[in-house]
C-alpha cells in the first residue's frame, strides 16, 4: 500500500518553480481580455469569459500543485512537464477562444485535467480536501461543448462544468475521511473484480485492486506555492504599469495634467506594493489553519481581483486626467474592495471592524465618483484605502495577541 509522504519543512523545488513560469504566460493572456480600445471598457461577455478561462487554467494548476505537494520527491517529472504544456496551450488559445480556438482550449483543458487526475491515480493517493485533484468531475459539459456551435452556449457549458468541479471540490469529503476512502476503495474493488472476471473468461489474469490512502497536504509548502502565484500576478501588474509608462509621450503636460500624471504613477506603484504587503503578511505566504477547500477558493478570488486591479491601473496610467470607462472603473474599485475583504478574513483579525468596514467601502465610494473625478484621483483613494487597512490589520492583530 502506498503511503503519503509526511509533511516536512521543504520549499518549492526547481521543477515547481519552472512549472509556475507557465502561469506568467497565462495571466498575461488573460489580462488582455480586460483591455479594450477607445473609451469603452470590457463588456459583460468579456468579463464572464475572463473569469471562466481564468478558473479553468487555475483549476488545472491546482491539481498539479497538489500533486507535487503530496508526492514531494516521488513526483513524476514527465507528468509535470505534460501539465505545463497543457496550460501553455490553454494560454495560447485565450486571444481567439470564442472564434476558432474554442475546441483547442477545451481539448487542452480535458487532456491536462485527465493527466493530473491520472498522475494521482497511479500514486494511490487521494486528496479529500480538494476532490477534483484526484477524481474527475464536471468534464461532461466540456465534452458536450464540442457539438455546440454557438460560442455563447459553448461558454455556458464550460461554466456549468466548472461549477460542478468547484462544487465537488469544496463539498467532497465533508464527512469522515475513513468512510470516504472506504467507499472509494469499495468502488475500485468492484471495478477490478469486473475486470478480473472478463480477463478470466479470456484466460488472462488481473492483479488485486490497489488501496487508496489519504494524502497529507503539506500546508506550509502549499502556502508558499499559492504565494508564488500571487507574486506572479503582481508581477504582471507591474509589467502593465511599466508598459503604460513607456507609452507616455509628454511627461510634463500643462494645465495641471502633469500633477495628475505624477499622482497616477505614484499611486499605481504604491498600490501594488501595498497589495504585496497585505498578501505576504496576512494571506498567502505560509501555512494556513484552514482546509484547502477553503484556502484554494479564497486564493482564486485574490488572484482574480489582483488581475482586475492591474488591468484598471493600466487604464489609469494611460489617461490619468480623464475619466475611466464605467466597466473598467468598477472592476478596479470593486477588485480592491474584494481583495481587502478576503485578506481581512484570512488574517483572522477580530478587532477594529469599524475601520475595516470603512476601508472596504471606500473604493466603492470612489467608484461612484468616476463621472466627476479623474482616474488618477481614484487611484489615490484606492491606495489610501489599501494602506489604511494594512495599518489597521497590524493594530488589530497586535490587540488580539
């Protein structure tokens, strides 16, 4: 019977760091879905497509992340490289995914998901706290989508499949782990017995059914991998800022616009630094007391909000004295509010909730002022809200100690 490695004091391996590089390409492609030409921001379909593709890529990444986490030095390098290649194909399909690359994206998702599940199956380990990592769930709607021509219905089927996967991942194994594993082993034994009977009639032989055991997730190692993903997304945000700065033709415009430009540059840079500090201190950098079924959905929300914030900041840097498109404005402001809320909950602070409420509500208030306030001023308000909550959490946790 295979045994799950004991959690230890280990860090991300060179293989895992190399694997995570594919996330750089994926996030870069996904961010472009929120960029539009002219005065209009992303529409509803752009935003739904962004979240759907992001979730699909992230789910595949979590499967291979948990695989390398629980297998440690027994991880199969070939499986990791195949997973890396699958995510790369998904990322390359993003730009024209609803045109002529939809089936390519779907095939890459199905194949890469199956590869990750298969790698777990061969190990004899099962992760109860995130069921989709070790058992296939929600793939049928993706298969059906190959026979659907309308891009909107195809996207709808993908959403249904992802919703099924999330439901299964969060709720699977809520009962006692011993009962769940016993049930899985019984199902595996029945399948093996049917195969044995068919082989016996054909004169062959089938070995006995393998026994599944519960994998022990190394929470410290998982926290580090999740934190590295967040750093990658923040790096994409910094890349967008620098790219926007490089396209500025006049660094000293008249009529007071020079001050607004300087305000946008400083505020955008300071906001990303503050988000980094909030994440490292209170969110994803080390072990969590929560189950992966709680930590992983929170991680997805954090990286999505950072990506929407980065895309919004790119628009601010491009036109600091103008007004943001309505959808871009709300993605930026609501993204900051959601990020602050999630990080605050993960911090487990129990005091100073009045100031927390103000910090979380302030970006929404700034968003409501978009028709009359320049983009650079909105960026300043968001930075003040994030910095204020960074200070507030420090005081709240010091009071709890």
